[in-house]
């Protein structure tokens, strides 16, 4: 297993140092996972996300 494979253990989630500050993001986008989690905690619905 390569280092990249170890860093990207969830299908559809990527981490790259030069994208979104190195934070986990939805693969192929610049949508940070933390933003989705925070929105959900603030009451956003699936439709809204």
C-alpha cells in the first residue's frame, strides 16, 4: 500500500497538501469535509447540503 492510499482511506474523500489547505475534501472538488460537518451541526438538511 502506498502513502497516498493510506492518506485517502475513505472512498470519495481526498487530502492533498495544495488543495483546501490540506484538509479532507470531497474527491475532485474543493468542498472541505469540515464545512459539511459544521453545516450539519448547524441544522442543514441533506437537501440543503
